[in-house]
């Protein structure tokens, strides 16, 4: 005999048949894995939306310049250096040096010169992002050091522990 379980999380819907003979821990593990899968899907969608937002911000800034309207301060008012570096790394899709990151920040309309030592601020930000696991250090073809985004792994593989009970 089975009972039907329906889980609706935002706009994702999962329908699973739940055998009544499952041990509670097995059900928790199944539910945990389903929740992690939904989270991964939503985070992937958020990454795509963040990238689209960044591209639109850049477009607004450039179109504003063509129409003699300074839109950079308006569009980038609430965005800090960390978020902009993350956006630039996502947009580039390949490893970047701090100098190239600075150039791309300027291309995106970010006022990097408001920092007293822009390159040092970028270096510090990239190193913090690396320590947080968002970036990794890579050696580029020309021998210089660059930073690349770390792809998001499956969180289920990192956190799920198997039950201790014997079956």
C-alpha cells in the first residue's frame, strides 16, 4: 500500500509514491535529497537571472552614455565591489587577472576609482572570494595568476550521511 506525497516548493512540483514500510530516517534522507535537488535547480536559475541582470545594467549604462544621460550611479548605486567582481567573473566565463577584472569593472560602469587603491581592493576582494570557495587560483598561459569561478557542486554529496541503523 502506498500513499501519495505532493511537495510544492515555489514553482517546482514533485510527486512521489511513499511506501509505508520506509524507516523514518530513509524518508528524511529521501526528502533531504529532493530538497537539495530543488535548491540546486533554483540556484542555477538565479545564476542565469543574475547574469541577465548584469548584462542589462551594462546595456543601460552604455545606452545612457549615448544619450548623454549618466545612468551608472543610478543603476549601480546599491552594488558593492564584491558583488560586481562576482558578476564580472560570471560574465567573463573564463579566468581573469586582477588587472583584467579592473578593466571589466570599468566596462560595466562601476566607479572603481572611488577606492583609494583600486587594484589592491580588487586583489583583496578576489582573495576573500577564493577563501569563501567562490573562486580558485589558476595559472594562465602567459604564466600570470588568474582567478576562476568554482562551479557549484552537488551539495547532497557533501552533506548527506548514511543512516547508522542496520536493515
